[in-house]
C-alpha cells in the first residue's frame, strides 16, 4: 500500500493524521486519500496534520489518485483534504475533479468525500455535489462549549450551516459528520451535539475517542478515556433522535470502515 501511494506521490490521512487504524485498513487495501497537499491553513489543537504555508495546487493529483484506485482495485474511495482557505474556491473544484476522475474508472465505485467548511459558501458545496459523490461529510469535531478553543479558525455554527447546505444542495448523496470525545466535553453535551447534527440534516455520524497525536506540541492532552458502554449509549440515544446511522466506539474515526457504514445506512441496519 505504501509503495503504491509513494509511486503516485499521494498523501493519506492515515499517515498524515497518525490514525490508529492504519494497519487494519491497509491490510484490507483501503485508504483515505488526503488531497490539496499535506499542509493546512488552519491549526486545530487536536490534529497532527502540519500547519504551514500550503504548496501550489497540484493539477495532476486527481488523475494520479484515479490511477492508484485502479491499481489497488478499490471499490469504495474516501477523499479528504487539508483546509485551503488560500484558494479562491477553497479547493471545491479540486474535490469535484478528483471525484469525476475516480468515477470514470467504473460507475460501480462509491466515493465519499470529507470536506472543510468552505467558509459556508453554498456555491462550493454545489460544485462538489455536482460531481456525484455518494457521501459528503463535514466533521463537527466537538461540542459547542469547547469548539472555539480547539478550532480557533473554525466555528461551531458555521459547521452546522455547512451541513445544512450539504443537505439542501442537489444530489443523491448521504450527509455525514463526526465527533471526537475525551476533549473535555460532558456526555450531556455530546448528546446535544448529536441532536444538532440530526437537526442539520445528517444521515450518518461517527463518534470516536480522541488520542493526542503529540505531533508538534500544539495538541491538547486527552481529558478522559470514555468507557465502551458510554459509546453504546451515544449510539442508542443518537439513533433515537432520528439519525440514520451512528458508528460509535473508542477507535472509530470518520473514515474508518466507511464502506460498511455507508451500506448499513442505506439498509437501515446497525453496525
């Protein structure tokens, strides 16, 4: 897997964000591609992706991702990115072009995209949705009370607005979001966030344990390790709000087992 990615000069969030599930996913020959470079214009205090001046846009990246997808024989592809506030369209067109290149390989390939908030610009979400992804996600990340301290260049209500826009723009996609716990929130606040996500129009929500990556010193420490029984409570109570699917557990990440989460959401089953 590493050889194919290196040969095509591609980045993955698996490596960039130091995901604990990398070995398991790569053994299944699945990966989450991170487009638009490996340097983020924002500096969230839970993330291992480097914060730096971004590189120029790599116009050939969508073609190389499609080539890697074909070489690996992937049937479900997840695309995420760093945030690119520096670009005129904040990377929306690059997302769309990558989706189109992957879909050209085979109509049967499912594509999930995890996008930034695009500064809540509806036209950016419309560009991405028009390319035909099967799932479009944007992570709320944490609860309202501590969001500002952890995401200083983002905004809790702007993220909810972005999700509402994703529900409203034309397309047959499901809408997905994700939360981390163990950052200083309470269980009551998590349940409130799940209700906010349902109201914003989400179909799928992931909930996982925050693990401090200790990448460059800006990341906050873990506040608590949530018991598995509490993750099950999040799932049960979240489904009660009307969410179609909740994938909740200590090692759950927004793109972990994304193909299975998508399938069960369509079928109305649990995972």
